C-alpha cells in the first residue's frame, strides 16, 4: 500500500517537478526535526524547484546568445587597466542602460579589455532574463550579405533586430569584402530597426570617421553613427594591451623555469709540488 509520501512522489513525477522530488525526503526529515508547519515545507520545496528552473532558463538564454565564452567582471584586472573606471562599470552592470534601451559603445586599442567588458555585461543581461545575441561585425555582415543572395534577408535580419540586447563585437577589426555600399546598408538596417527599441553594445578599435571606410559608404555611415551615439553611453579605454602584458609575464615565468642552474666553480688548484730530481746513473 502506497504511503502519503509515495503518492506525493508520484504526483511530482507526473508534473515533472524533478528538483522537488529530489529534495522531498530531506525536507520532510528537516520538518520533523524542526516541527516546521506544512506551508513552510511547501515553500522550501517550491523554492528548490524555482531555483533549478531559473538556472536552466538562464543557461538556455546564454546558449541562445551564442556567447563564445563566459567572461566575468570579477575577472577583469582593473588594477592593471587604469583607463577603465571601476565605479562606472559597476553602474553599467546594473543594466539600467538596457532597460532604458540605450546603446553602449566601448572603444579603445586592441587588447585594452573592450570585449571582456562587453561579454561580461551580455552575460549579466542573460542572467536577468533579457533575450541576448552575440556576433562579431564581420560574421553579422557576411551572414546578411549571403542572405541577400538566397532571398532570406528578412529572416536573417531578425537574428539581430529581435534581441533585447545585441553585442556587435570587433567592429573594424577585419576588412569586409565591399560590394558597393552593401555592408553599410545592411549595418544601417540593423541599427535602424533597433534604434530606440532595444539596446546595442558595440566594441571597436577605430574612430567614427574610419567607420565610413570600413563599411564602404561614409555618407550612410554618418546616419548609422548618428543613431548609435544618440543617448548612448560611450567608453573610451586609453591604456596598454592586457594581452601583451600577459604574454610578457608568461614568457618571463617560462624563462625562469628553463634557466640552466648555475655551475659550481671548481676549487682553485693549490701550489704544485716540485718534481723530485732523478739520480744520475754513473757511467761505468
């Protein structure tokens, strides 16, 4: 005959509440020890299930965002990169700029930490339940250029216009195969559809004037820049390359490990003893 606990476990299995089923015995034992009221036991079990589901949902959002790596603000070396204001980054980490549908532009030289900060903020946005998407500028434009050829452009555009937060990384890093002004026109379509409706994060190592050459149409790029910087938060990181710094540190450590041991000098030789003279053999 099934006990009440067995019946509860069956109901949990039917409803697919796996986390609650796993925690059931432990919570019932705790309730017996602490004389917990039924409502408190139920709340704790529901909290376990809700926490598990939230974690799975966040993990799913991160996978949907196509983030190549999970960067954390806690891992950013603010002590090394003095060009980054820690207080300003922590304020951005609250994601109020996302809720206000503002853009965020992070500019600076290669290796300054732009992508690290941008990816970390996108990861936080995934954790807050926002629909996110990561792409490099080259990948996005190549995808859209190919979509024009196979007539799938409207569907492909939605990949970049529908997310709550879009991170366009490495703008200006790679040269694009320019066919007239098509890259600029496609980039403009993405920014135009997102303008005032959702948040766009962009990292770049070129200034806005060079962006026109990069996209192939300086005139159209002016319209893009106008929409990008309107109400945008702009960070300009002026500082050394962390990658070069890290490379030098690792090379120094490697050199220290493989440095041959210092040879112990041989003891100095003492004064040589004089050789004994041979006795003259008489000739007889």
